[in-house]
C-alpha cells in the first residue's frame, strides 16, 4: 500500500509537471496540430503548412487573405487564413496553454494537501509551513489549500489581464515548479 501510494503520487506529480512543460512548449510551437505555421515580419505575414519541406505564401499586411502554398508532392490541404483568423488561432492556443498550467498547479496543490493530511494522520512528519503550524487540523489544511487555490487562480487571471503573456507564463511556470518541488519533497516521507 505504501509503495503503491508513493508510485501513484510520483506518477501524478511527474504527469502534471510534464503537462505544464508541454503546454508551455505548445504555446510557443508553430501550430502543428492545425498544420500551419505563422510568422510575422515587418511587411509580410507568412502562412504555410508545417512539414519538413514547405513553401510559404506571402501577403502584405494590407492583404485580406494569404493563400497557402502546400508542400510539393503532398496531400496536405491548402488553407486560406485571414490575419484575424490567424490572431484568433494564436489566442486560442495561448488560452489553452494558460488553462493547462493553471490546472497543473491546482492538481499539485491538491496532491500536497492530501500528502500533508496523510503524513499528519500517520504521525510520520510535521507541517513545514509556518502559517499552518507543525500539526494543523485537517480542516485548517483544506481551508488553507482552498484559499491558496483561489489566490493562485485570481493571481493568474490578474497577470493575464494586466501584463503580457510571457509574464503570466513565468508566474504560472514558477508556481507549478515550486508546488511540484514540494510534492516531490513530500515523496521521501511516503
């Protein structure tokens, strides 16, 4: 039972951390699942299918649409995309990455709460957070973790609203990393 719980917690922590890293990489990737790559230069919008050997269609910023020239000898569909559609696609991708990182933090926060309650019930460790004290009640732990979950969500939304995407991403990645380290540290007591 002890090794099973340790394995499940370690697997969950690793999966959540990998999901957070993957969502960060996905947000920076060039839209592979949609089969297009977007890159904006001073006067040009480049749009084309993602493939090893592809040609890009060029359109001036004033152009309504950019015709995609697919890879030679490929069955990839040709796409037309307006600048607004490209911006919408990029926004949707950033939104998905934002929520994946937020969910990763919330899952790790819940795992930390479960680990703390388990260790205190077992009597094998004490709480290191000075706000909670060495031996907090289960209600105090749950209340604190719910408050932390709400504060993190509100903080992430505030960063998203009032700062740029990179700052929001940094806040979320750092907090997921810290929470992941805490969960990983707790594993030694399992």
